[in-house]
């Protein structure tokens, strides 16, 4: 899993220059938005001292920034816009994210919204009951271990923001991928898997709001397509990676 780089550029801009400064970055931002090396960016202004600004840019990597973007015409176009303020830079550094990260309680995790461990346990129990009765999928799970449903419940719980039970007892993403190696999953089987887990979500009483179900289905689509990819005869196992962390994506939960 590629680890991105966050660049912070701290400015001290005299208040009488803040208007032109913001206007210059508004024009320059078009080049950041168009740069394939840039994941996102944000210019923030200090509430306590209006002279202080921090520009945060997330790059795909430090190398992509320094050897790609910095050598491009887009960088020269940005520099042309913000050159009058280069002397006002107080800090400009790259930072790597650490494992200390998460979301606050203002937006619940998908795990909490779904109903926690009990909800994902119900989901997998209902789901694998359906799978074993399905002519298309049952052959894939002929050697299903008794604890398989519980392991998948732990996996889904961790993916959606719950406790790290799967990582602690089974491993990371590579361990889950290994379970699919050589199985030759077809697209028809993948689509049936997707349909059955959606039916199981209904039967298990998972939330039916549009925001949760769209995020849930987004993960299911992502995960099952990777399963097909890594189950192919010529697939290579990926490097060990942490369990992915799924969030609400485009829309947080609707709470009237």
C-alpha cells in the first residue's frame, strides 16, 4: 500500500496583503487540481492571528512531488502566481503519516452505525447460510471451516472502523488475499456473492439508509473484484498490507 506524503507550507502574510495572497492561490490552485501527483490540498488561515496561513498538499509520494511535479510546467505556473510571497514562507517540509490517526465521534464509524460486532456476526451467519445453499457459490466453500464466518465478521468489523480483532488474530490484508489465491473465482460467482451479501444485510437487519448501503456496497464491490483478481491462475500475492479502512466516502450518514 503506497504511503502518501503531506507537505506543509507555513506563511506569515501581512494583513494588508492577505487579499492578493488568497487571490494568487485561488489562481494557482487550478494547477494543483490538475496535477496527477497531487491527491488533495487545502489552504487554511489561523483564527487567532490572521497573518498565519498553512497550505497542506497531499502528494502521492515525495519523489512524485520533487521529481515529477517540481519539474513540470505546472510548478512554474504556480510559482509565477505566488512568487511575491515566497519570502513570507516560514516552514516548508514533507511529512509521512503515522499509524496514529482516526475519526472523531462527530461522525460515527460504519461499524458503529451498523450495530457493532453483533450486527456483523449476524450478517456473516446469514450470508454463509445462503452461500452453502447456492448452487453457484457452494462449490467455492466446500471446505468451509467452522470459524470462517466469525473470521469474516471480524474482518468486516475492522474494515468498517471497529476493533482490530482480525489483524490481531489473523493478519493483515495479505492474509485475507491468500485465502483467494488459486480459487479461480468467476465474474458470475463474484456478482452472485455481491447479491447474496446484500440480501443477507437485509435479513440481518443492517441499516437500510442510502448512505450506509452505498458505502457498504462500495466496499463489497472493491473487495470482490480484488478477490477475482487474486484468484486468477497467474496472480501474484501482494506485499503484506494493513486491513483497509473504509469510510462513508462521498456522503456521511443522514441525521435529521
